[in-house]
């Protein structure tokens, strides 16, 4: 499951500079559907508590987020390295392989 466990620095408070990705869950809100269901590149600005961090996204926007939504910057999976064929209805990770604006999404397989 996306970002089921936070995998960031064990520091609980203080300054940060760690590159991470923040999970934005899928939504039916039409204003947010284009930017949801994906991991967004960000930098930890500070560790606020045992459960919260303050991040700055690559577009310079900042916000407080739950540590449970934060994963390492590098993709936590090896895209294209599946050992079992995907099946319709199954969820998978999709990566755009962009060096300039890397992004990952969670998708549902429609057909094979």
C-alpha cells in the first residue's frame, strides 16, 4: 500500500534537508484529480513531531504532512522488474522515467 510506513530519517524534530516524495491519495475532487494518486518530490524542511514533518515541494509550495505519507526520494520499487504478469484489476506503480520532473503514480490495470 502506498506509503504504508514512513521510511525517512529517524530524527523526530529539528532541521531537515532530506529529499523525499509525499503521497497524495486519489480523489474525486475535479480540481485535484490531475495531481492526486502520485508521489510528489519534496524536501523535508523540518521535523515537527513524531508524526508530522514540514516539506517544500519541487514547485516551492510548502505544507505540513503526516510522516505516514512520506517515502524515500528514490523509487521504493524497481519499475519494470515484476516477476509475475500483471492482471486486470490489480494495482501497480507507474514511473515516468523523467530526469527533469520524476513522478510515480499508483494505477489500476485495465487490460493486459
